[in-house]
C-alpha cells in the first residue's frame, strides 16, 4: 500500500472527499487505508478487509487519474493529441526526447538543439499544467520517462496523451535550461 506522502496531494484530496475525511488526516495517519477504516468506524460501518481497502483506494486513485487525464486532454485539444500520437509512432524520436544529454560537446549541443526543434512543433499550450502542482507534473513526467512506446499504447488515450504531454512539457524546459547553462559565459 502507498503512504500518503507517495500519493499526489490532489489525489489525497480527492480520496479524502470520497470518504468524507479531512485531507490532513491522511498525512497524520501516514496511510490512506487507516483513514478509510477510521471513517468506517466513525459511521458505525464494519471496516473492509485489508484487500478491500486497497481496492477501494486503488479505484479512487484510478478515478482521479482518469479525471485528471481527461482535464489535460481537454486543454491539449485534438491537434496537439495528433502531434503527440505522431511523436509516439515516429521511430526513435521519443527515445531521443527522453534521453539525457551526454558530455558537453558540439555533438551534444546539436542533439539538444534538435530536440528543441521537435518539442515546440508539438504546440503544447504554455499553460497546460499552469494550475497543476509541480510535484504532480513531475510524477507524470517520471512515469512517462520509464515507459516504452508499447507501454504508452497500452494506456487509455487520455492517460497516454497526458503522460506524453507532461514528459514533453518538462523536457522542453529542462533542455532549454541545460542549453542556457552550458552556453552562458561563466563568471570568474
């Protein structure tokens, strides 16, 4: 079972709302399941077995993931989703986008500049994640960075496009920062 600090704060709030518990109780207890069982006891209901609690929490987290992904896909629009689909279908392009730069040199610089040509072409809205916590976006980016193309295609479309959007949105900022840092004159 996940601890509350491993779950994005928005998901904790969503789960707390479902079980009608103060979100701070999740953090205090350290476990989502403990808060759910406490709520059951306070309502005079028989608490579910451990496995059932895990399933309830898993279901709530999946519902939150689906709702979040649908929200992001709504912001992306069909044109950007088509561009993300093309990125996924292009042989090796996604792997290049995900790749960290090598040792500083001309080849690395040119490779990173090429990525900056690919990423803006997706036309991700600048504010797609504007009101989303940086931790939540980082979690989606991290998840996407570990995935293979076949893993993306196994996801539902809204989740797939949200993962790709988070990855590309964060990578564009990272690459820009890396290029700025590596090409900026250093003060003695």
